[in-house]
């Protein structure tokens, strides 16, 4: 399975858009693929200068799986094309988040669309653009 989205990506805040909250000042997004598993490590500095980290992942193309450390939350990951990876997160039988990652044709940029459905019925979107770092 060719996965052009694997790699280390550096956030381009000036090309990113958030419907809710401020854009981070900087960020690093690492996507690792090992056979049928994908892992993400994300670190960012928010607009106030506070540093954050998150990590997650799972099996690709095998349905939904429990999210470690989050009771009642499941996620799925789908390899759509060599440069496209989708994921969805579910809680209480409802999809609460969706992300699509797409690599540019030349492999230098990664666009990430994130949609979140909130308990009050609101939907918010974020679009992030990253440049390949390594």
C-alpha cells in the first residue's frame, strides 16, 4: 500500500483556517504507517504560547476500533488513495469527528480537513495546511 501521507509535516498557520478558536502559532504532524496500522503524533504551540501534544492511531481499513484511554469512543481509518487518508471518531453511536488528509500531487503539501459535530448540534470545521518536513 503506497502511502504518500506518511512523513513529518510542519504547519503553515498562514494557510490554515479554524471556524472555532485561534490558529496555532506552529505545529508538527508526524504520520507513520506500519503495514496495516497508522499512527499520528501531533505537537503544537497555541496562539498564547502554550505547547500541546497528542497521539493516536489504529488499524487501517478494518472497521471501527476502541480508542485507547477513551471509554466508549471508537475510531476508523481508511486509506482512500496513495495520498488520501480518512478517519472518523464515534461516541454513543454517533460520528463526532471526521478528518481527511490529502497530499498534493508533488508530495510537498498536506491539507487536512477536520469536521467536529458538537453535542448541541453545531458543526465546526478546520482546514490545516502542512509542508513536508522530512
